[in-house]
């Protein structure tokens, strides 16, 4: 069949939407002719038999155009974090996308509960994946912390900045922050934090391969987001054995599990700083928090195998084509 993936961001954005679209294109190889576009309809639209649209609001024009031409049949809409936790409550175009689709997809286990009751019956969870990587040996001389995410309000980088300032005297906790500037004020705040806090380093936008290596080599990924749809970086940490310290929001809980021991209240920089202190204090202990977090992510890793994501995607495409 001819399948089109609509993504509001392409390769130049270096973000989660693009990586999802690109990975799905690879996982669906052999299922038919598949392309990724930002805008639809285009010159090849007449041959398309099914559409997977990432982002109910940002891809709303393409979703509406498909529905106007072909109805709901063959149309799947994938809900992002801003869709689930903001837009489908207030944005008419995002709301219309829910009702236009034959199928809805959420990317974490808590996502369906955020949908209006009348559309939940056509929703499914597809957990994203990342190839497993070996966990390298790591130093005990200090705690290496990494955060990965572009500087925008939804990712709450200011929580990390404030925690870094509270840890300014703790020279054995090293924080590396990867992400480009999408909000100039947050970029300025990152630069100011780096100037004032020797243990914090903002490295700016990095290629995906470099970000994955940084996650693999760190003792810990910090993920302080306000809203998440199912963060690729959390999955990449889990599949290389790097524990995660995450804000207690649905998008993180839906990946890590309700009983995961590594949450802090969203926006609470003092709690984040204290968690990092505790991780450093007990770093070498056999029953320390870092060991418990490592065991907890290892127990979740099989959920994020590429073969599982591929099977779920192929089932979705089969139903769209039926």
C-alpha cells in the first residue's frame, strides 16, 4: 500500500517528532511505499491509501484535508504531549483531529485517559523503541548527570537551572545539558547558569548520535518536563541501562511505571537537587538509590524493543488498510 507519514518537523529540527517519523519509516519498510511529508496534499497525494499524522494540532490542516477527501478511513492521528496535556482541551483544530481519525495513537501508558471518553474506543498505545546498548563501566569519583531536550517551556529547563544553582558547591555532581535554543530567554538562562555554576555545562544542540552516547555514558538522565507524550530520550536511557530521574507527570509515568522510585514533583528544583545529593551520597552503596533506579529501568527495558514497536505499527497499518 501507499502510506504517508505527516510530521510537522523534518530532519532539520532534530527533535522527537522527526525521529519518530524516521524510525517508523524504517520499521515499516516492506509494508508498502512510504514517505514522510510536512504538508499534505502534495503532488503524490492521489496515490496515498493511508495516513499517519503526528500531532493533532500541528498537522491539523493535513488531517482535515484527508477527512474532507476520504473520510476517516485510513487515517491515524498520533497524539503528542502538547496535544494530550494542552491542545485537545482548548484548540478547535486539535479537537477536530480526534474525531476525524479512524484510529488514535498515544505513546505512553497513561495517554488514553487524557482523551475525551467518546474517542477512547479507537485509541491504542504504541510504545516507542530504541536499540539496546551496552552499559559501560562508570566512575565512582563523581556523579555524571545528563539532560537532553531543546530549551522550550514544555521541557521545564528552568527547573534544572535552579537545581544546578542549589548544587553549585557540590563539585562531585557534574551536569551536562544538551539541547538547542527554541526560547531565547531560556537560552540566556542556560548561559547564565553555566557562567555561575562550574559543574553545569550547556552544550547546545547536538547530533542524535552524540546525544545517545552522552546518555549511555552518564550515571543518570534528568528529565524535568512539564508535559510529555512519550519522550524518546527516556526510552533511549532505559535501553542502555541509564537510570532516569523524572518529573512526576503522566508522560513520564506512562513510560517508567507508577511504582518507579525516581520521580520528583514537577517544577520542584529543591526536590530535584536533594535527589541528586542523595544519589551522590549513596552512589557506591549496594542498596543505594542509583542501584534501585538501575534495576527499575532494567525491568522496563523489554517494553521498548524495536520488534515490539514494529509489530504494533504493522497491526495499525493493517487495520488502516482493511
